[in-house]
């Protein structure tokens, strides 16, 4: 089945290669092939249209409607990125070069559990190895996606029943026990963190069933920090990419470097960087982070 979505403000190469997702591979024809949640697809962009091909999905009105909703949410098509860029440029005089370099990046609204797994694996790791580990984990204990050679990532229930030794073929190192423990903990926290079904509704506003209230960003962040293997940087990434908290400003080695080179911060002053992001990038902190991340990595490639 082919789904076509109009979007005049996206660069899929930048979006898929700026460190926010790890399951998409660039193809010689300029498209990307990979998986999101339990959907496998080939994606390309041309003439203002995102074209998504899913071999495993039968073309029916119901499936077409579901696919359009899923991919529109995934690519964050309801957000005005032109307005977001204008806001950033009007609030920070130094971010102009990074915004220009990263023009076309969109913040993907990814499956929460997939994001947790991905960013626990990402710690002290480079992108090619992260990608390899994720695919190996999916093949070892995930489910094969119908009509595709790809596998979905294992559910928390599957991982919680495994041992670190059983994950040895994935070569996760010290991260293996983190994943097993985090899976067990996540099962208990899922009603608080995850809106059902995944990628539907407004990210980051999962209802607490006994109170009818929504979690605040700070409450979500605190719960994420309670997961084994999740520190401040990983929690910020999960908040941004898995819970749709676009104000979240993850600080990794690349962001520390660009904040030093562009803004003059000492690379160890992460508290100062975070405060600056809150004051100058505000509601679009995560988008600013992606622009800066892409800008500094491109300079160092």
C-alpha cells in the first residue's frame, strides 16, 4: 500500500540521520527503508509529498485511514516548522547558521518503548553500532513484520523474561542487564507514561486512570529517570522523541561541543547550557537541539 502525505517542510535525509532514530537505512535511489513500531516501509520525498510504501499492508479504506494517521503523527505534520524556526531566530541571535544547516529536520514522534530501548543502547556508542545492536536485538527476540525481512523490537514483556546472558549475541555489553531491568520496571510504569494506542493522541499527555489528570513534563522526566540505565541525557532524549516534549533539550558530547563553540560555554557547564536553552529556545528547545546537533556533526564529518 502506498500512502502519500503533503509536506512542504521536510528533508528526510536530515531527519533520518540527525541522531533521533536508528532503524532507517539510506538507499541508492535516495529513499529510506526501515521500520517504525511494527510497520516496515520504504519512504521517499519528492515535489512536496512524502511517499510511504508498505508491502505488508493491504490497500483498504480502513488501512489507508490508519496509515495516514500513523505517518502524519510520526512525521509531526500538525506542527508549523516555519513558525518554529522564526520563533527561534527571533529569540536567539546566534542560532541562525544552525537553523540554516538543519532546515528540513522534523522531530519524529516515535513509539515510546522503542525510544527507551534505542537510547539505553545509545549510551557511549556510535550511530552505526547503535543501529547494528538494535537490528540484532530485533532479529533475536522481536517479531517478524509480515511481508518484510525486518523485525519489530521485542516488547517489554519479552525482554523482561530474558536474562542478560540470553542477549549476548546482540553484544550489548553492560547495557544488556539495563534493558532487562528497564523492561520489568517499564511494565509497571506504562499506564502512567504511555498513551494508548502508541503514537495516537497528543504525545506526553498520558492520562492517569485513577485521577483523570495528565502527567507534567517534570513528572514524566522523573519516572523515566527511575528506569535502570536511564540518566538525564537519555531521559531527555526519550522525553523529546518518545513523548513529544519538544521543549526537551538533551545534552550529549556533540551538544556540549557546539554550545562551547557557538555560545562560549565551558563543555562541563551542562547546568548553564540547560538554563540557556530554557531561556532562549523555550518551547522549541528540542528542535534547537537537533539543529545544533546536525550543524556541529556536519562540521566534524
